[in-house]
C-alpha cells in the first residue's frame, strides 16, 4: 500500500534499546526519515528525526517469565529485530529487579519520551498522555468510547489515531463502516467542544487521505466540507482573540495616567494570564490547522473538489494564515496556495487579499524549505504584470537577488527575477543590487559547458540596460565572457554580449579588439545561432573609426552574404541580421561604394520583392539605400545603376510609418540630384493626398445617399443594397481630376490607374514605376 502514496514516503531505521528511567518500560530508539513527494513523484521536502517508542510492561513483576515476555515484546514490536532477544531479556531482568520509586518529581515526569510522528507534518508530536498502546483487536472497545463523554471520546479517538498512523491498518479500518460513521458524527457534533478531539479525528482521516484510493470514503462522509467549516471558525477565532489582546494591551498603556499602580499591576497580571492561555491555544490550534490543511491539500487532487473549496473561500483563509510564525504550517499553506495559483481567478483572489505583502517577510526566513515554497508561489504569480509591480513595490527585489547565491533556490529565484526584468524600469533597479556580480560569478564559474537557461535568460535581459552593461564589462568582464562564449560556442552568452554591444559609449568601444574574432566566427562557427548573434554584434558596431571595407575584404563576407540573401534560402532571422550589418557598413562612405561595386544591391532588391509582407526586412533594406544615398558617389550609383528608386516611391505610402519615414528621407536626397525624380515625388505625394480627400468626400456622399434612400424608400429610388454594391473606385472614376500641371514630358497615368494604385497600395503591390 505504501507504494501507492502520492505525497508521503517514510523509512524507519531501528536503533538502540534502553530502559525507562522511572517506569517499567523499554525505550526503543529509532530514526524516522520522511519525504513529501510531489504529484509526479519528485521529492519536495524531507526530514530526518530521532524518535522513541515506549513499551510499557504492566504485567512485569517478580514472578514474570522473562524469556516468554521477551519473545512477546519482539513479536509485537516490529522495531526490535529478533537478533536482539538476549539484550531484551537482560533489560527485562534489570527492570524486574530494580527498586521502584514511590514518588515522581515534576522534572522526572517531563523526561517521559514522546511517541514518534508519522511524518514531519504530524500535528501530534506525542500520541497522547495515554499509557495504553492501541491494538487492532480492541477496535470495538475504542469505538464504544466515542459514545461516552468528551474525555472518553478524546481517549477513543486517540487510540484509533494510533491505529490509523500505521498504513498497514488502513485497509481494514476503511472497511469498518461503524468506525467511520462514528468518527464523522463525533466530528460533526463535538468539534467545538474539544480541539484535541477535533485534531485526533481530522488526523485520522488525514491518514486515509494520503492514499487516493480512500478519497471516496472521505468524501462520502463529507469530512472535507466539515474541515472547511472548522478551518473558517479557527481562523476567525484567532483573529478575534488577537484583536481582544491588542485592545487590552492598549487599554493598559492608556491607564498609566488614570489608574493607580496596584490597578495597573493587576491588569498586567490578567493580561499575562490571557496571553499565556492564548499561546497555549495557538499551539494546539496550529496542530489542528496543519493536519486540516494537509487533508484538504490531498483531497484537492480532484479538480472538482478543488473547485468546491475555492467557492467556500479556501484561498482567502490560506492567505490569512500567512501571518502565522509556525514554519511547518507556513510551508503547507504556501504549498497549497501554489497549487491554487495555477488558475487566474485564484491568483486574483490572492492578490486582492494582499498575498504579496504577506509573503515578503517570509523571504527572510531561516528555513530554506519555506523560502523555496514561497519563491515557487511567487513564480506562478509573477506571470501577471500587475503582480510583478506589487512585488517590486513591496521591496522583494534585493532579497530575491540575494537568494541567487543559494544553490537550492537558485533556479526558481532566477525565473522570478527574469519575469521582473522584463519591465525596463525594473531593469535599472537591478543596478543597485548585487545581481550583476552574482550572475557573472555563476556564468563564469559554471562547471557545465552550457550555463542554466534561466540564469542566462536573466543575464540577457539585464544586459539590455546600459548601466547594467557597463557593470558587466567592469574588471575585464567582457573579455571573460568572450573567452567562454568562443570556447563553447555558447549562443546564449554571445546573445548577452550582443545586447551589451547595442549601447553607445565606452562599452561599444571595448568591442574593437574582438572584431576579428567575431567576423572570423561567422565563417568558422558550426552553431547557426552563434553565427546569427555574431552578425548581430557586427551590425551593432556603429563606430565612425571602424574600417568596414577591410573587414568585408579580409574575412570574405561579401560572397558569404550574397549566398544567404537569396530569398527562402535560410532563416529570415539570419537574413535580417545580414541586412542590418550591410546598413551599418553603408554608414562609412568607402564601404558604401565598396558594397555598390560588389553588386550586392541587386540581391537586396530581389529580397525586397520577395519579402514585401515582412515589415522589418523591408524597413532594414530601405535603410541600406538611405545610408547609400547619404554619400555622393554611392547615391549616384543607386540612381543610375539600380531600380531601387521606383520601389522606394511605391513604398512611400506604406502602412508602416517607419517605412514611410525612411522612404521619404531617401527620396528627398535622391530628388536633390535628380529633378526628374523630384517631380515624380511631388506628383505621387499630391496624388496620394488628393485621393484621400476624394475618398473622404465620396464616403460622405455615400452616407448622404443612403440616408436619402432610407427616407424615400417607397418612392422608387435606389435601395440601400444597390448603394453598397457600388465600388468606391467607380465613384472616384466619375471625378474629372486635372493633373496637367504635374505631368512630365511623357504624361502621368490616367486617374483610373492612379486610383486603382491607391486602392491596392495597402497590400504593397509591385512598383508602378518598374523599369522594363
């Protein structure tokens, strides 16, 4: 049966034997190792605990047969191996002849060892104060105790709990309808009477809940619903009690000027008594809360059951419990919240209940397990941008950064920080933390060839901030990153370096000494992603003193780029980076003319034709011609030797405003040296604006006609459907637009052709000015 457990795994290792210091009993020492498993069977939490079991020997007297009693002890206690029979006999002989002490001091009573817990989250560290050890054969007697007064019910439930904590007994107990019915009835009727009774019964059902095969039995007796009611009541009771104590403490402070010293001392004594009672109550209540929450967590494996819990307000109750200080309780609460946070409505409920503000102090806990649970909950919540803002506002960022150095929490923490770093404003906040030194240490000292993906994703994001990039480059940081990137051809580290290269200033100048290595890697690197990032770095290096012509010649990049600029020959991302690099080279006048003479421009025009729907590629190709047109010699080459200008004129009214802007700037420079194209540019601009005006007028006319038809529908005028079937272009053709003043010597196209071009321009048609 233990193999079916989904959330719990235990291992017991027997230890030494000893006699009880005051009673006729044997003390069995053993070690209990408990591990909590996740839904996929992966260990989440683990603990090891030294425990003791007391075997009380009521029948031991001067006439007892030691040999027979020793055999009976070994047969009933599985923790004692048969090979220890001689040792057991020796201890029994010692107990038989030891003189009994008539009185027991309070200190001696406190030495009584406690029974072992079933696992680390057991709400009962000692089974009870009972001397009796439960026996499955006496189950009917224990059930009868459930029908007596409260003290009897507590005793009976405690003995039944002892049996339930042994997984081997659960199958037999689950078949006893009388037992289950009696337990559920007592829980339903008497849970407010005794918190010990409540805890015992809920813990008994929790033992069943650790195995999914018993969940239908628990649901049949409506234990989950009852536990939800108890949870609500206990949370409210704690809140009320703390409020009352706070008011009482405030009233005592206010008494100092109005009451005598004797009255104040009396009030303080009463307050201390109430506070002590409250602390005792909290200790017992947290035991009940721990086992109740774990029971509900196990039952929530069924999504329908979880939905019912959500409607009963379990999310708000759990958030309220985050104010507690018991680490074991907090781990359970946070783990349950993490499970619930997978659904957006639960996430919204948590946020509205100030879960972020309540989780912030928990990040300073000394418990690594609690911190891990909190960080994983934050990871689920951090997919919401508003939640990320609240996390930053609550001051979580410095604490999360400090947790990067904890190997046990490094992965989930880096994921949360990655989400936070997606906001540009938050990127700059990392500058004031130890994030950059910590990340550099992790990356450069990683024993594996590939650094963890989450760490690199965070580093890449942070490198996009200028100040962070400067911090990365300090103390030869850029050189060390380059060495590691080229040693392993790591595409993620080189991507981080590429982000650094985009910032103007001192960081960009640091790349000059590495240009040869980067350009050489374009040819020699085997990793395509690595090559892509290297080209991206070269495209970012807009340095005025850089000799781009030498780079293009020495590393034979022209032929390499021509082969990859062929449409559909490779990934669009690589093509885009190549075009960006060509645009960067074209900023240098000598390199611009070199590009023209190498006849790479026809490849760009073919690319422009093939990628008309890719705005980014179109924009970067146009930018290349913009840079070429900014130099006298290369501008003349573009005008006389290429057919780029007609395409630029056609893209002048593209839907993308950036494309429009670059096209207009380029054509303006062309118009400065070519009156013919200046005239055509003016004509095209006039035709476009005129067509827009006409379309606006005709749209108003259509609206007026439709309204008229609506009013005079019975008089035989055009119907609304007839108006809607008329093509707008046909209406435009009815206008006599004179363009003689703008015509060149060959004449412009007639107005029908012009308006058709305007209608098709939204889909980026082939150029109307293409040369034959």
